């Protein structure tokens, strides 16, 4: 992330938390995890019908592969490729809340975030690095059940739109930049603790 962009995103993040109603009686922390991703949520109950929820998401993946090249009747010795991907996401969600029953509720709204990804690929033949950053917008709907007065167990589904700029730099000093717009769907379970 460029320094100016990082500064603006962090200021917006802090401003969102600071601008939450001072008299908000319910603040909390939430957590969700998938195989390679962990997310922290900071739910703020503005009132009975509105939740503001800043969040931080991070993940890292590393894997190795072997490639065999065929030349004539034989395969060459394997070439080893190691890949590492680091991902960081910071943003905020705004949600309306509707009570379904005494201990369950539905929430709906959207999240906006700034994402950064760094990837490296190393092998005997090349050393490649790529970086990408940009914004995401994700309409979200979820359901929560109150296990206790302080613990909420929820599940949600979202449609995510990414607007990303990607740069690529390899050992041959070639440089490539591209803009990518893509969408995907996600689902996750979240546990929230309200103080």
C-alpha cells in the first residue's frame, strides 16, 4: 500500500471507531477463522437497530511444487517452486439489525475495505514478486443466535466486489501493471463477545 493510501485508510478506520456514539453501551470483539484466514471484528452497537463493525483480516499461504520438463524421451530433474502469499485487509461494516425471536436476529448491510496482497515465487529459473492493493465492497447478510447475554454465534454470506491494481516484477527486470475487477461469494461463521 502506498504511504498516502495507508494513512487515509488508517485515519478512516480510527475515525469510524471514534465517531461511534459515545453513549453506545455495547462494544465487543468478534473472531472468525477459515483454513488460512483469521479475522478480528470490533462490533459497536450504535442503537438497537444499527451496528458499526470495523475489522482486520490477515492470512498467509506458503506452498512448494515440483516441475518436471520433458525433453525427448526423458524427464529432467525436478525444479522446485516455492510460493508465499501474504494478505491484509482493513475495513468497516455498517449493518441494520432485525430481531427474529427473543434470542436470534438477522443483520444486513455492507462492508468496505482496503486490501493488500504480496506474493513471491522462487525457483531455480526465476524469482518473481507481485503486489496488489485496492478496495472491496461487500453486501452482506447474516444471522445470529445469542448463546448467552454476551456471546453471539453467527453465520453470514457476502458478495464481494474487488477493484485491485496489481504490479509484477521479475528477475528479468520486466515490469507489468494491471487493473483487475472481480467478484466472488464468501460465507463464514463468527463468534462475537459483547462487553
